[in-house]
């Protein structure tokens, strides 16, 4: 749980939003390869030939 100041929280949320934007751009690039869609499915992100999912305390890619 976060225990910092409101200003720190705001800064970290802004950084998180920037990272999310980068992830969205990467997913769009994967789709632009023309192999199929990238879609959310049951707490996973599934694309053509891969699956991204949470494993314990990290994100993992299964090919």
C-alpha cells in the first residue's frame, strides 16, 4: 500500500499513465503487423502468438 504524500502519489500516477501510454502504443504496433488483434481476456492480454499474464508478483509472457 502507498504511504507517501499526496504530491508523491500524483507524480507516481502521472508516471504510471505515461507507461500505460507506451504499452498501448506497443500493442498497436503488434496489431499493425497484420497477424491479428490484441485483446484483453480473463486478466490476460492475448495477441497473435502470445499471452501476457500476471504470475505471482510479476508479468510474464507465454509464447
